[in-house]
């Protein structure tokens, strides 16, 4: 006899999201262990970890009403993934970024601000991938990013990310709240965000140097 877990399309979507959340947590746990055991390179780890964190943030936001506590979700399904919970819920950035943040903190820079910048970069890029292109959706994200970049003393005034975000914010301020970026504009903004993020990471001191 077949047992149905859902009664309608809405319930089915909820269980599909539960399954995806479960998979992300498990994948993150495996990735953390692989990194600790030197099975993958730091570069490979960071790329994959950023993807998982971005997907997790998007899904967690979607499920915030049905899954108010990720820790409780993990306990309910007996997942036993402490490393994943720490990475996704507590830290919010890859371990490699944390290490750079600690190194940067030694040069009068707050590790928390570095982590904040990384999160704002990832959130902004991920939102564009989800086609969130209305001005009232994009403008707050770029403003948060620009604000966090300005908190970092290690970044020069002419840092690429600061200049590009300031230009985009000025451009968006001239548009209406309901206006949307064209496909070409969204593509250019994503390119500028990605380029600025890479420059930002390169500007951080390496741990141990």
C-alpha cells in the first residue's frame, strides 16, 4: 500500500524543501570533514562551501515559518551534523574565509566585519541568480554591502568594490522602487559583484603571514 506524505501541492512542496535542506546539511558536513582531512584543496573547499551556504540561506529564508530552528530540524531527523550546523548557522562563511578574517583582525580589522562583507557579497550575487532584480530588492543589498566595505580599514578608498557599488547605488537611486534591472544590467551587476568579491578576497592577508 502506498503511503502519501502530502495531501496537496503545497504540502508536497514543503516536503521537497525539507528534503533539499536535509541534503544541504549532509553535504556541508561531508565537505567540512573532507577539508579537515585534507582530502580537497582549500580552493575547492571554499568554492563548494560558498555554494552550499548561499543555497542554505535562500532555502532557510523560504522555510523560516515552517522551520524556525535549523538546530531543531537537525535534531528531529537525528542528523548529527555539528560541523555543518556551525558552518551554516553559526559562522555563515567558509572556514578559509574565517582564517583570513582572523589574519586581517591582526591588522586592526574586525573579523566580524570581514565575515559580514563576505555574506553581503554572496547574498547580493545569489539574489540576482534568483531573478530578484527590482530596485527595492537590489538597492538595500548593495547599500548593506557598500556600508560593510567602508568599515574595513585595510581597503583603500579607491578599492574596486567600493567604487562600483557606489556607482550602482547612485544609478538605482534615480530609478523607481518598482523598476527592474534589464537582463543586460543584471548580468553586468553580477559581473561587477563577482569581480569585486575576488578583489576583496585577494586584499585580505593570508593566515599565517
